[in-house]
């Protein structure tokens, strides 16, 4: 049932940051875009890390210091990533075994091409079970900030 490729469900227009950016810009993106995972890339768009809302929380740094702290100080450097041609079921297994919720998707050169989250897999499975549910197809019900 989960034997389709990640390319079928991944978000392609990925919000990313550079490691020398201040955490202040990460916080703004997390809140403004209502996301929880931001891949960190270099000048060639190669994945070098990931920063999450959890990273900001566990740092226990006050908001007033966010302008002085660089992304590279809080980001996870050893990042699990997958390729677009890998199976959705494989991503689900990675999520379950590692208890995280976002996987950057990279090409053969390590360049960021997408991201898949646990929400993407949940929505994929829901749509398989209830393909004609107008509630999910119509995103107007989403609460805006």
C-alpha cells in the first residue's frame, strides 16, 4: 500500500536556510509558514543540516538572543535524508524507528529537492482510504494564522 515513490508526495518548493543565518529568521519562518522543519543548505543547495522548532525550544535561549545565534549552532548536522525514488513505506519506517517528523529529499549529488513529513504520509494514507472526501480536498477549512 505504501509502495509509491516519495516524489509523489514530497513538497518540492522547500523553505530552506543557510547555516550563517540568525535563528531569528528561522523563528520567523517557522511561525509565518506554520512549519516545523527547515533544511539547511550551502551555496550549491546541498543539504548540510536541519533545524526544527524542537531545536529552538530545547536550546532554551530567550527570543532576545535569537539575532546573535547562528543556525549552525543549533542545527542537527547528522541528517537522515532520502531520495525521491525511494518508497513512501521506507520513509514511514524511518519516522517510526527514529521518532522524528521531517525527512529532506535529496538528489544523487546531495542537493535538496524536497521534504516529506509525517503529515504528508498521514494525508497520503487518508486519501487512499477516503479518495472522495471533499473535506480534505477543499483546504478552505484550514485555520489561518
